[in-house]
């Protein structure tokens, strides 16, 4: 139980720092480290994403790091994309989508690692104006669709989309993503819970750990230099890319990768 | 055509507030030239008296919202999120503490109830945040965002009802 709490704390801290929820860390840890079946690990990690969002976003909203208006706008496109993704899931080759998404996240990760941003970023949501709304809305629509098709959270896609596509300061993008993922995560968990796939015995220590980690992460985030956060984010994106490429590869060439 | 412009005169000193000079800008119609008249005291027409919520030199439609209301809105959103996180976290923690007690039917039922309550509380919190944010933005007159929040809530209801994973 203490190990589960520690895993939750790590995922919560990282998720709060980067605006990714922590599911990308928790699912492999639960499956590979604790031997928990994927069917239980995914809804449990989604529950942790919701917990992380609530705990971290409370602090970010209070400190004016989260952009509530931008979050609402992109949330609408994300949920719409998720519904469309759910509708077309039966007609789309999941493995191909996973490989395309994996290559895209790999490209974004390398871009973040190798290219230096010259601009000075404002610290709060009060002193900047997001640009390129059409790109942000269409990107969020795609993020929602991918979330439904591949089971990945929107954070790894939405943070770079806001930061690079809409010229939102990285920390504001991360904090706004944190605010948004709670709503989409709650909807996903509700769907799992109604089908009886939510194991509350597993969720309890994880959520307690995540809440603690998220509180620490949300206090650390304003103090951590943006360059460090970007490097951390790029590392996480590399992990996502690896997972997606493996998932896609296992679908396309099962005899090689399984 | 006349415009009112407030100009702060002189270097502000820490101890005393800066002297304020009122300038009237007068434009000759049809010629595109402006004659600027500076005076220490200018009698302003009644309709040009500055509005209390408008910062000097800033048009009314670009003026920031009164700080109290803006802050109150964000605080309410933060309070909803924090309350949900603390209450559900507390209930999950209590259920873990109860697991250390000797097992009985009553303890088992209490743990089950606490966990179900905590999970429900956690799932409702982001949706409540969305509703509160939409309502507060509507109260501020930002109808577009209030409508977007309502749209997100409606789509979520559709998504959950249909069993999709948003």
C-alpha cells in the first residue's frame, strides 16, 4: 500500500508540474511494477488524473496561472473530438494512428530538446494574449479524438499545442492543461465505473499519494525554471512516443513485437 | 469634437502624489488637424466626466474588470476544486485507516461507503468547477464563455450517456 502511495505521489508531482495528469507514468508502473492487469490500471490511473487536476488546478487558478477562458474553449473542442473519435473508432486502424501519433510526439520531444525558445515568457495568465485560435481548437479536437482512439490523455498533445501553436507561456499552458484534463478524465472514469471496471481498493492509496504529490508539484512549478520544465516534458514525451510506437508496432507486426 | 485626456505632470515623488493637469484635445472638423490646449484648470462638460471604473486614458471597453469581482470568481473556482480534492482525499485516507482495524461487517460497510463517496466526490468536482466557472463568467457578462461552459457540460452528458471515453 505504501508503494502504491509512493507511485501515486511521483505521478502526482510530475503530472502537476507538467500538466499531463500522471497517467502516462502510472499505467506502466502499475502494469509492469505491480502486475496489475491493464483493464484495472487504466481506469485507476484516470481516477488519479482527476485527483491530480483538482488538487493542482486549485492552486494554479488561485495564482492566475490557469487560463479559465482558454481552457473552456479548448475543452469544448476536445470533448467534441472525443465523441467523434469514439464514433469512428471502429473504422480506424488503431495501430496506424498510434504510430502516427508516436512519430508526432517524438518530433515534438526532439524539437523541445534541441531548439531553444528565444522569447521571454510572462509568468501569469494576466499579461499575454493567446494567438492562433483556429489551430488550438482544431488541435484540441484531434487531441480529443486521439484520447478516445488510443486511450492517451490530452495533456502531452495540448501543452505543446498551446505553448508553440498558440504562443501561450509554457507554465500557463501546463497549468491550463491541468485544469482541462480533470473534466475529460472524469468523463472517462465515469464510463469505466458504470461498466464496473473501477477497483476502489486499488484507487484509494493511489489517489491519496497523487493528491500529496500534486500539492507539492503545484507549489514547486512556479519556482522551477521553464527550461527545466520543458526538458522534463520532452523526456515524458519521449516516453509517450516509445509507448505509442510499441503499441502501433505490436498491432502492425505482432509476430515481431509480441 | 473634443476628447478628454488626463496627463500626469512632473516626476512622481515617493511622498506626495503627482500633480494632475487636465488637457483638452480639440479637432477642427474636416481638416484633420488638432489644436491642443493645455491648461491647469479646464471646465469639463458634464458628459465627459470620467467614469469611476475606467482607468485614465483607457477606453471604457478596454478597461480591466473591477478587481474584486474578477478575483472572487477565480477564488470560487479554486475553492470548489480544493474542497473536492480535500474531501475525497480525506475520505479515501479514512478508508485506508479503517482497513487497519479488525475486520467486521460494520467496518467493511464503512470502508465501502467511504470509497464510493470519495470516488463520486472526485468525479463530480471537475464538473462542478465547470458549472461554477460558466456561471461566474455569465454573471460577469461574458456570455460567450458561459455558453461554451454549458456546451461542454452538455457534450459531456452526451459522451458519458453514450459510454464514450472523452
